[in-house]
């Protein structure tokens, strides 16, 4: 490694996995990587992890992209909104690339990091934080690093107690009194613990480096942190610790969970406070005029952003920037993404309406008594006669 | 346009009767329209017209101006090919500060000389409008004018103070008078001037040397017969915001959807400093109609016919009507506010009833607790 005297060495850098396709989000991720999906009236999912980095004093973030990166890359730019346009470090987008001998897509989470070992070595950090751009939470990684150092761990995995029914969707852990992990199972059919891995890891870099190289050479490996790297380290009796996280954390991998997490923000005592001045969620601000609330508007429990023009009734819903809601329309329990137009007398129940969609006058989407979430894809034009026809409105 | 025209926003001796609202800030940075500052309109219009070099001639109380415009990033003026230059008075003698704009232009003549642009657009900060300078430059060149002044023809009496202009059929300006003059004309000056940079420098140097101190009042007014001064009529919305009455009236006009759409979007978007506020939260029990609300607010009470800036909190049972509440204002539970303008960070404690009248809204200074 060349010595770079002019550059401050980094204690910890972050590698943010943002290549996920988010298959279960259906039409919402048709042309969009999952981390770029809209959330919470103003944000995209990845804003939460990037803001966490900003507030945790992490100034070097490699963002690993793969699936549909155009919109995501455009959104991230050089990282200015998150304070990541730095002289040393800052944000670097790391797509898969062609090498002298071949080159390959990212075959798994561990392989994605393996392919970018050169990037990490450039900063030669003591610790590497591995996070993904798929989760909604506010977390101080600095405190987690302190914990990691205090335990003298080789890897620290952030853990959260989830509902037992959900536990099989995650990697689950057993721990001893000192929070050392005694057993780790990736997505077990019948979980014996409800302490789930949040997919947030701090590795001591020298240790991770060895395991990445070893894993790469292992035939039949899925090159995945949860499936391969962590179990391998368990077998070798390395020090694996957990860092218990007790705050709000939500995996928004499905239409239902995305909708639910949005609705969580509308609770009287929201479990995730967006208005905390000490922990702002940064995002690319759309810079539109203040929202206009018309004479005939009625708003009961809502999150509404700039550029909106509201003349109908909004109940328990979230509206992104530039949404126009015409007279006599009614929106309930829904998430309306940017620049959607809702025509007069339309009714929308329990729906997610994709960016730029146009809902004509008198259209009804969803039903007042229904439990299923209706999704309208990006830029769809919904006129009266097409309602609920396949390919236009997608029902969950 | 980019290589041809430079912009100057002239804040020197702007007519300012905004009382408490300008106690601690320049007129240019008075908050307006729920999330903007007055200067945003001139800045954005220039940028949207392709002008990439803008100088702001700061004069007094410009701390908030420096804070607001920063490096010009919000207007895309901070890259290699563009620039925002805030030029405060350059003088050793405090008495020189009160001298006219010609003196200050002269002090900063190096700036003009260094720029390679052929034309200058000079504006003020208190003319709230969304305007494309491209067309004005075109008409300036086409008519072979020495100076083009942008004007507005009013179909009703207007609030705010502006010079009056009289012009002939072909647009040639024959008379300009200060706002208190008795000349009868329904055309007012928007204090936007287009001229060759060469001419500006000549006016600055010869007028100043001849004992004159002010660009418009002296240099231009005394040469109306010698120079070809043409008027260009602006068709879009205009708010002349330099008195409290005008401030209130033009703020309330933003509640007309056609004004909101036109002023903020056409011909280009108005930009301002970004703040990373979350979306506004309306809680169960809130009632709101006919209002303009910025991000970061929390509405639990009733809001009617009002303008709320970023981060305003209207608590349960509070009623805000016909009022303007600037950034981070708090209206505590069960209070009532009518016909009032609250500057930033004002707190109205619970059970208070504050009331102004439409012609003379009650103005509360920054950070007051009532």
C-alpha cells in the first residue's frame, strides 16, 4: 500500500449495499433500485442510512450499486445533501466493473465488498461498517463502534428483537450475558430466537479482509455475509458480538411493510421522529413553493410536502412534493408519490400511487373496506374505464 | 446570454418601510411567500434567464444576506463557469457609507472591468416577480436603446412605493419621477435597467466626477433627453414590497392559485436556500383552509387564510386567521391570532388573543414572546 501523506487516515469507513432489486416491491422497483424508492413524504429509503452516516461522523462511504442504478446514481450525485462531498473520502459510487481478466456482477453481498477491496485499502481503515440501503431507522454508528472496541470484537452485528412470526425472515442470533453471539442462523424455518440481525455490521478490517479472500476461494459459497462469512467466523471461534438496538427499525422490503412504515409516521406519537433537529434526515430537496391548501380542502392526519396543491379531502395519508389533489376527491390511508395528479371526485383507499401517475376525474382506486393495498405504477394514466384492469393498477 | 450579460442586484438605499421586519436584516432578506426571501425572485429570474455572474451590492445589515445566499449553490451559481459575488461597501470612512450607489459602484469598478460581459442587468431586491431577462435584452438590442427600464402598467392603484414613468407610444421614456411626485401615470418603474457595461461605467465615472451620487435619480434622470431610454412592459405578476401594507397585501395574494402558479413556476422556478425540513404534519383535529404552508410545520389547531413559514407549530385549540407566521413561530394552545405578522421565532403563549386590522396588521419583532 502506497503511503499517502496528504490524506487523513480513516478509522472507519462505510460500505453501503445499494444494489438490491427489491423484487417484492413489484412495480415500484421496475425501473428503480430499492434504495431509491420514495418514503415518508419527502425521502428515499437510502436517505436514512446516509443521514445516519452523516450524523455518526462517517465521511467516507462507498455505495455499491448494481440493479437499475440510473435513478439512484442521479439522486446521489456527489453526495452533497448528506455532507459527503469531501476532499478526502466522501461518497464514491462503486458499480461492478470489467477487469483485465473478465469481471463479474456482484455475486453476493460479500463478493461485492471483495470486488472493492482496492477501494477500502486506499483508505486503509481499522474498521469497516457494512450497511444496506433498504432499512428505515435512525442509528448512531459511532456508539456501535465504541461498543465494538470495548468488546474487542472481530465483528459486531446490530441486533433487534422482532416479532416471533417475523423472525424467520432474518438472520437470528443467540447471545450470552456479555452479548457475545453463541449461535447464528440465517433465515431459519423455525427460529429459536427473535433477536434478528439488522444487516448492520462493524468488522475489524484486517479480519474481514482474510475472510473475504477465503470466501472468494470457497467453491459453492453464496458469497453472502449472513449465509457464509458470519457462519465461517462462528466456526473459527472468532469474537462475534451483538449491539442491541432498541429503537425503531423497519425492513421495507414488501409493499405491505413499505405501506405500514409510512403509516407509522402518522401515529400521534410517531415511533420515528422526522422533525428532530439534532438528527435531520437529509435528502435532495425538491425546492418547490410552499404547499397550497385551497378553500375546499380538508386535511385530517397527514404528512404533506412542498409544491402540493390540495383542494380535496386527505385523511391519514402521505403526499410527496408536487401532488395536485382536485376538488371533491378523497384520499384515505394512502401514499401518493411525487407529481401525481388526482382528478375531481376521485376516491383512493389504501393505495400507493407511483411518481407522476395521473388519476383522472371520478376514478375509484381500492375500496373503503378492503384490506389489500393497491399499487399504481410510475407514470400510469388511470382513466375512468381502465380502473383496476391488469397492467395499469396492480393489486397486492 | 451566459457570456453576454451580467447581473447586479443593487441593495444600496432601497426604499424600506418594513419597520420591525427590517430591524435586523436588509430588505433583500425579508422572508416572503412561506419559504423564500425577497432577493430570491431577482436571483432566480437572473439564473433562469441564463445569467451566470451575479453581483449583489450589499449595503447595510447584510449578515442575513451572507447567510442566505452563501456560495450561491442554491441558485447553481457556485460552479467554475458561474459566480455569485457579494460586494459590501469598500470604504474606510464610515460617512462614505451613506453616499449614493454611484460611489459604491465606483469603489467596485474593478469588478465590472474584470467581467467580460457586454451588458449589465441592474435590479433591486424588493420587486417580487418572475421575469425572463432574455426577452428584455432582445428588445433592448432591437430598439438600439441606450437604457431599457422594465416597467409595469397597473390597472388598479398599487401598494408599495415605486417611481412613476411616462413613455411615448414607441416605448421611449420621457419622464421618470420619484414615488411622491405628482406626475399622472399608471406605469411604475420596476427598477430594472439594462445597458451596456461600457455605458454604465461611463455614467458612474462622469456623473460621480460631476458631483452626482445616484444612478437613477441623478445619472439617468438628468440624461433622459440625451440617452435613448426605452420602457419594457412586464406582463406577469408584480409585487412592490417595500411597505408593511404592501408586504401584507402581496403575501395574501399568493393565496390565489393563479398567482401561486404563475409567480413560483413561470417562466422558471424560484429557488431558495434549502433547509432539510421534514414534510408538514397535520394531526388529528387540525383544520386548515385557504393557506400556504411550508415544510416542517406541525398543525394541531385551526389555520385559515394564512401563510406559515418553515417549522411553525400551531398547537391544539389555537386559531390562526389572516396572518403570516414566519419560521419556527409557535402559537400555543387556545390562542387566537388575527391580522398579524409574526417575525421568526415568535412565541404566542397559550390563551392569548392577538389582533391587528387588515389595513394595518399587527407586527411582532423577531424572537418576541407574547
